[in-house]
C-alpha cells in the first residue's frame, strides 16, 4: 500500500444531514484502522502503508485527523519476517502501559501469526515481544487481532484463523473468530483459545476483522464477511449474553452503496469501548477495488442487541 500524504488530513463530512454521522476521515491509504482514546486524544493505527509498519493518526474531536508520520512499531518480534504489519490494535493494562496486538508473517513467510508489543506511550514506539501469542499454522495462521478487557479486568485477544489462505481453489473452509485469555500483562497466553463464531454460506468465503465490546452486560462482536476487495464486503455484528457465547449473527450495518453511495467494500472496522464510535476503511474507488483504502468514521448507537448509525 502507498500513503498519499503524511500530514494535515481533514475530514470531509457527507451530506445531507441524515449522513452526518459518517465521514471520510483520512482520504489516503489507512486500512484496517483501530482506535484508542487517551487523555482526550483519539489515536488511530493502521495496517502497514507506504514505508511505515504501523502508521498513526490523531484527532481531538473525532472529526479532523492528522497523520503523525511516525511508525508505532518499527521493529517486529523475532518470530516474524520483520515485514508488513496487519490490523494493529491497542489496549491499556493495569500498570498504565500499553499493549499493541498485530499480525505479521513468520520468518519463513509461510503464514501470518499474532504477536504483541509494549510501550509506555500510547503512540509508541512499541517494543515487540520475542514470541507470538497465536500461530495455528496448520489451519492457515492467524490475523486481525483485537484486544478486549472485560468488566472484571480480565484480558483477552480475539483474532481470525486465516483458513481461506490455504483454501484457494477448493471447498470453502472455516475461518473462525477465536478468543485467547491472557495474563494481566496483556501478552502472556493462559489456557486455550475458544471459538466464538465461524463463517456460514451467507458470509461467503470468510469472516474476519473482529472487534469485541461489552455494553450494558451484552457482548457485541463486530466483524466483516466476504472478500475485502469485493462489493459484498461489509460491516456486521453478532451478540451474546456471555463472553464465550453462543453468539447470534445480526446486521449487516454497512454494505457497498447502502445507504452511503460513496462506500465500496466497507470493512476492517474497530469500535470504541463505549460503543459510540467506529472506524473502518472503504475502497477509494466507488466502482471497484483499487488497492487504496481510506479511513472512515461513524457515530453509532449500541443498545439491546442492536447497532445503528
């Protein structure tokens, strides 16, 4: 991916007023964005773009965003090929420091796995842990990690098993969303991962890009389905009354051209912990995938198992 600019990007609000809750926030490439609010500033992190492994953008009002030009994770874990990073996500742990989860290729390039890195500053730079957290290589690897801190302070990371990476040309395979419990340090796995959700025929070849929040005692698992470069890629969600489910699929929330004609293949979302804000990417072209995916923002309402914009 190539970044068109590194500084001074201003959100462009859509009209009419019925679309005022959704905006193109970063017009250049900023795919698979995640958000973290700290000390009155919104921080966004994206999949590798241009020369940066983890680009960073900031906003004080969730409307005007600026790319900082810094790299939040310049060096990856020793287990990786130290190349591109996919779908980074940040949480804070009890000692006040920050953990970034990310996906990268193994050193031999065979598959993607999920790792973690730490920093005393939310914007980084983060120092990568030597070992990965999840690496189910025989199932296709792991991508799209997102941290989750439950109301009791327990730490988890959710991720997708990348089954479709080894399923090309054959029958559709499982691409389950998994949850891995972690120690209080946010990086050490404890126990075994549990499957929360998997694809069905209605989801096309995959589900991916999980983002998990808890609002009023209900767990909301946001995800995308179908191929990221197709017009069927979407933003949707599932809900459960307990952390490990069962989860009921609902939605979709966003589709190509519905109801926002400016959107093509919206997905790769992340939702704020309070369930009020969402960031996602959509293709720069409105007529087909062109490989540049700007970041969009939306104000959402999460209540009683439903999500609206």
